[in-house]
């Protein structure tokens, strides 16, 4: 019997559409002789659906009007044999439809999917899943925490400050003065936990800074402000593996059309809807062998330091003057799973998916070897309620 693989995509995220593209690419390339694909689409409202129509492109032309014959489902948050079950209208569980998922591939970008929340549900359900766990996903999503951990590990990052939205709202003057005195202009203002360049702005004066902080604050309650690296190229490197064995891919140089890599550069310049695979880029990046090696080593260190697994992509900013790379960020569910970087060095997408599944099963096996409960019961006659020791 073939392995039943749930591919979860869409979701309550501003990167919803990009996730549909990533998931469809994966479902087209997964080896159907080995795996039975169960597509699971999460709508923008957060409802879960399955059904073969999810394999067709037409299904996504009008996201407000999904085909009526999709089945509404949910994943049970505890270890269960039939872990994906049909949900009746009105919210009551009806055992009219159920399915056993052997494994899940999260193909969601951004909030409620790439940030550890979905991974938390999968941990509770005890289903093996592809990619980083709760910690790696959460660290990878929140740029402020990511930078703190990378800095602690001695990895080079751009100087930054961060604020809560409420700090910005209550003390705007203090916030702006500290940015100006510590970082100066120009700076990049970013929502800490978003992706696809949404809410990211480069600013060179106080008025624009205030506007950028307002905009970023509409997306998140954690605001990141970074020194802008001027005259730089961007180099990305993908990683495949886990904490014990992690391989770097060839490097790519995405082509920037404007002052920095925007949503449009990333997804709309390829002409067709190819997601991250449609970005204009040079592979391998036209940089020296020494710089390539240095970037690959740093990418592996970042992947391991941030507790990542599966496939990820580490993005670098390299100033042309010094040639000394800064780690800009990690993406724990990179657009198009970065398959184009692995194909460039001979690993075809279907085989790369096999490798991701192998890693997910290995990780699940390691989890099974971990002790989660103690033998016996502390609560016996005579037991007194006390503080937790
Ligand atoms: N400190 C910086 N200096 C120069 N360019 C930057 C800096 N931070 C971001 N950028 C530019 O903005 C783009 C988006 O920022 P990034 O931090 O990668 O956010 P996202 O997670 O949305 O991709 C980068 O690809 C790069 O082009
Ligand atoms: Mg980025």
C-alpha cells in the first residue's frame, strides 16, 4: 500500500496565493507510484478542505467561490488512526468521511503554517511531517528572535533595533530618535514575522520612517528596523538535511529590479504563475569560489543554530565594497521548496521530495525515542498539593 501524504497549503496568511503555487508544484512532482497525495487546502478564512478538485488550477481562479463538492475536514489534535476526518456543517464531527495520513507536508508560507503553529498541531497529532519543528519554524518566522539567536552564535547580521507596536504608538518620538541615533538613515523597516517583502520599506527620512512603522504595524505587533546595506548583491543558498547532516545547494543571485527585492520581483516577473521558481536569477551565482564556500558554510551554521530540518533557504546580503556577507534571513518553507537550486546540481524535484519524506520519518523516529511520561503516578494517598519543585 502506498504512503498517504497530506499536503497542506493556503492558510490564513498574506502569502496564501504563493503557497498554492508551491503546493501545486510539489503535488505535480511527487512520485505517485510511492505516495498517495491527499491535498488539504486551508481557505483564507481558515477552513480546511480536501477533494480531487484541489489538484486543478481552475479551482483557484476565484478563491471566494470554491467548488461546492470539496469535503470540509480537520486534523484530530491527538494520536489517532483516522486522523483526518470530515466535518459536518455546524461544526459537529460526523464520521462520514475519514482518512489516515501517514505523513504531512506543510506547504504554507507565513503565518499559521510556516511559524510553528501548524507544526504544533502535527506534533500533538503525532504525525510525521516534512520540515522544521515548532522551534525552528517559530525562530525562522520571527526575524527579531532569529537575529538574536544568530548573533549569539557569532554569525554576521546587520545592526538592528526592534520595538513593539504599542511602544511605537505610545512613544513615537523616543522610537524615532533611538533609530536615528543608533542606526542613522537609510534603514529598512519590516514586520518581524512576515515574508514575501510584504510591509518591507526602505526609508531615508523621518516622515517616511513614521509611515513605514505605521504600515508595518498593520501587519504585526513586532517591528524590526535594520541598517540598510547599500551597494549590495543578494545571494541565497538552500539547505537540505537535519542537525546531524545538512548539505548546502549551489548559490543563486536573484535579480533585483528596483531598490530591493519586492513582491513583484519575486513572483510576477516570471510571466506565468511559477511562484519563487519564476524569479529572475543567476544560478550558480557569479561570485568567487571562496565566497561561495563561505556562504555555504554560514548557511549550514544558520540552519543548525536555528534548529531547522528538511529544506530551508538562507538569504545573504553581500556589500560589493567589502565582500563580507551578512545573513539577512532564513525561510523554513522556501518558495517552490527551492527545488530549482537542487535541480541545478542534479537532484530532481521528485527525488528531493523523497529525501524530505525520509528526513520527516527519521525525525519522527527520533521523537519516538524521547521520553514524554514518567512511570507511576505521583498522586497517591497522602499526596499534598505543593509548589512545583
Ligand atoms: N538591511 C537591508 N539592507 C539592504 N537590503 C535589504 C535589507 N533588508 C532587506 N533588504 C531587501 O528587502 C528584501 C526583503 O527583505 P526580507 O528581510 O528578506 O523580508 P521577507 O521576509 O519579506 O523576504 C530583501 O530581499 C532585500 O532585497
Ligand atoms: Mg526575504
